C-alpha cells in the first residue's frame, strides 16, 4: 500500500513505536562493554573524600544539625551516580539531533535567572523551586559542551570549512557567556570560555587564529581589570576586581580582599605532612577559613590531613583526567571526541583554578572543585558530564586513535 494511503494515526503510531524501539536499544543494547570502571572509581573516591571531609569540617556550621551538609551531599552523590549511569546508556550521537533545542534551553534558562533568580552572596544564579535550587549556569556547562561539539563536528564534515568556524562558534558562545557573566558568575563564565577554546583547538583551527583569539583575550582582560576602571568605566563589580588582583599580593590587604587567600594558605601550610586532624584544625573549626565547605574545601584537606591528604586528592584527579583523555583518544567520531574534549576542559580548568586559588597562584573566581565542593547543581552537572564520557567510551572504537 502506498504511504499516502496509510491513515495518519497509523503513521503516528509507527513513529512512536520506532522512537520507543530506538530508546530501548540505546538503553539496553550496549551492556557494560567499554564502561570505564577506573573513571567511575576515581569519581566515587573523590565523592567519598568529600563526604568524609564535610563530616569533620561542617559539624558545627548549622546549630542542631551537625550532619546537615554531609547528608545533603550524600543525596547529591547518589542522584548524580544514577544520572551518570542513565546518560551512559544513551547513545550520545542522538544528542546531535537536539542541539537547537538544547541551545535554546541553555539561553532561556540563564535569561530566566536574571528575572526570576534569587540572590545569594551577591550573585543571582539560582532559581528556587522549593525543595531544590536550580542553577542553570552549572547544567549549562554540559549543554554548552554538547551544543558546541555538535555544531563544530557538523562544520568539520567539510574540511575546507575548518578556518571559517571560529567566528560562528564565538558568536554562539557569546550569548550564554554574557548572560552568565551578568548574574554575575564570573567563574562559570570562564569555564564556558575554557570549554570553547579547547574544542576549537582539538577541532584543528589554524594556530594563527588561536593565537589571535588568545591575544584578544589578553587585551580584554587588561581592559576590564585596569584600563576601563582607570577611565571610570566599571565592567566588573569592585569586589570582583579586588579578588582577581588580590592574589598577586594577598599580604598587602590581608584583612580585606586578600583575607580568603591568606587564610587558605595559612591552613594548607599548617597541615604539614599528615595534617593537624579535625579537632586541631583551628582555621577550619574556628571559621577563620571562609567557605570551607565550597570554594576552599581543598584548604580544609590541607590543614586537616596535610600533604598526604592533598596528594591523595590530586592522585584521584590525575586518574580521572587520564581516563577521560583515554576516552577522548579512542572516540569513534568527531562528535564524541569533541564531547570528551569539552568534559576534559571543564574538569581540568575547574581543578586547576580552584586548587590554584587555594594555594595562592590563581585569583578567586568562585569556581567549585569537582566532586569535592558542597553543592547539588555542581555535583549533578559533573556526574552528567561523566555519563556522557562513559557513553563515548562504551561506543568507542577501542583502538586508541583520535576520532578526528
């Protein structure tokens, strides 16, 4: 019978049945072949460290609720693991079909924050939905990875178009970047930038264009931090400028804008080889160290568990990044390789920036430490990103060659 003679409702049923069948194939057809258990072990190890550290560092933070942070973090980890397994079962190539919808959600959700969001610590980055505070900028990191990977891989199908992708990519990123920057959430905006540069680099854009982008970034940073304020134009808030520049000499304003970094360095230095232990960690227990459950959790580890504790954490991060890079190298196609690139860039930038600001070599930007910092949005987004990595791994060629 010709297709035109088939009733519309039968066509609809056929389409729905095909969609259900495809979804079942995605969820059940892969099994566990190719699943990277070492990547999972590193993530679980870091999550357990987070729970252990929070249990000791936050027991006196909420009166009458010594387990407040550790119990909530435990829920975030459990839900995050479930999301990771769910996303690992979905064929990542299906996400390419929804890149426009994902980009629209990325932009609209971050725009909604500016209208409906609640303000916390000077930043309007959350939408309160009762039992949970949704932070679009965090899940936006994962959405940005998928959207950019889809866009760039589509353009790279024509090798002659490699040199023409830079301006469209920067235009694509600029809208969510500006929306996040206006919240203001400078740290997450910088993560968006790191993801973009990494994907462009792996995509193989000419080195002259990459150099030009970096040069423009240097000019912009110089203008924002020094030239514009000197001319009476304040693009950043005063406290943001102070935090970004205080790391150069935190002792110059140790009681003011350099206080956080100064206290973090004192805490890490006091830990020495094996740490002071929880009870004797005065920087943490007496609240000299601010945000010791989020931004400065690495300083808590340094004080309470010393070099040994910090080395354990960095070793787990090294394992995590090594396995992620292995997945990138064995991806079966451009799209998978670029997704892995974005996840690696996100993790690597956040680890380097957060640990760096704790030890005093990077400015304070509010970037969280993956799996260790307290927070549901950050934890869930990071586990979803790992789920995408596992999806790439489970459908890789397994020959160790780069899928570009």
